[in-house]
C-alpha cells in the first residue's frame, strides 16, 4: 500500500465531497418511519489515521442512526467475550447472498444463522452477550463496547428506537425462528429488543471513522489509546465484513471498491483498510438493497484516488474514477 500523507488525504476528501455533494438518486429508508424524515441532503465524509488524526468534510458531526453498522461492535464484543471459534460454531461466517433481513436464509441454513452481520446472526449475537439472562448488564456491555470502539459515547435516538420497536415484525419472526432452531441463547424477545436498541444509537461519521481505525489497528483506539479487543480479532471481523458488509451486493461492492465495509440503512458506511486507515461516509438516500448511494461513491472515490485496495499487491496508479 502507498505511504499516504495527510495533505494528500485532505485534498482527496475535500475533492470527493465537492464532486459528490450534488449527486442525486436513492431514497431514505421508509420501512422505519423515523428514517424517512431525515434531511436527504446531509452528507459527510471522515477518514481517520492510525495517529488518531481525523480528516473530515461536510456533516461529520451529525448524529444519525447507526443501524446495521452496530452489528460490527456487538460481533466483536461477543468474539472478545468468548472466542472467534465459538462465534463461528454458534453463528457462522458465511455470506448469505440474500437481503439483510432474510428469513429464507435461516430456512436454507438451519444449522446456524450464517453471520453476525446479518439480522439473524446479529440477534443471535445479542443473545450471546454476557452476562446471559441479565438484560440491563448486557445492554451496558453493548453500549460500553460501542463507546470504546468509537472513542466517545453514542446516544440513543429515542424516536428511532420507538419507531423501530413499533415496526420490527420481520425481525420478531427471525428471533422466534432462531428459537425454533435452537440458535438463540437467551430470551428471544429480550435479544430482539437489545438488537433494536443497538440499531437506534446515534453516531457521527467521525465516530465511525475512528471505530474503523480501531479495527484497522488491531483493536487499539487511535484517539484514546485504549486496547478495546484482542488484536487477533481484527482479521476475523474484517473477513465477516468482507463477506456480508453490503448484503446481497457485497461481491459487487468488494470488486468495485477493494475495501471491506459495513453499511446501515441510516445511511452510514464504515470502511476498513487494515493497518492503514478507516474511512466513513454518511448520506441518507439508499439504493434498492439498503446501501447509501452517495456514501458508497465517497468511499470508492477516496480509495481509488489514494490507491488503497486490500487486494492489490503494491501501490498502483489508478485512472480517474468514473462517477455516476
Ligand atoms: N434496524 C434495521 C433492521 O433490522 C437495520 C437494517 C440495516 O441497517 O441494514 O431492519
């Protein structure tokens, strides 16, 4: 990978922001009523380096719903509380190739929920958080881990939590189907509620960039210096993100971006370049599979301009990106 200097990154982030801020297309998620009402013109990009320096453009201090990106901290929490092998056995690490909330995926693969970064596996991960049976302390463990990963506290968006709780019928079916297959390890309703609540936390693009760099740097938060999880878990979580970070379009995403990244229907994307940096972007309008249109383009723009790609053997000179 290239040796990147801060000036070059600053220039690239500003350029990506200017180039993409007028991009149209996509639509806010509307199956969760709160998300439908968020200003669709919000747009922010943040890059965090292993030194802890963050390079921002646009609305990087706006708190949006973390949604599915919250599956990453909870998966790591559970891997850290148990070990990666147990998570593999109880949940799995396969790609589903199906939408994030697929019930079909559970029916097709009854022996495990497939991956902690899709809804089924994430609800199972919530059921595994220790101490099993103690909802209050499980929730505290989830919140503390999110805080440690991001280097500062996230805040619950009450309205989003209410909105999701009132409409999460599909996820409720998933929780009970997992129970049917003995693939949930605490009370199903409690596990579902923890999952819904973790998705309703408000996070900023800058916090997500810092979290990405904590992962990129083997679990050491670049801002606080705290070792948040065991370093051997970085390749494990990055492989899970690479497998399903963009749900049924993960292959397309990896092929075109070269960056393992996790998206959420709140419009956030968190990309990880191990050992090098974290990149995050946020813009509410989504494509048909629930991934932010503008945030995707922003991460790709920066990756291509800086020549970072986890599959590339050496620094490359890339052509100018072709943008929609
Ligand atoms: N809370 C959302 C759900 O379970 C998260 C989905 C996502 O961000 O992909 O439907």
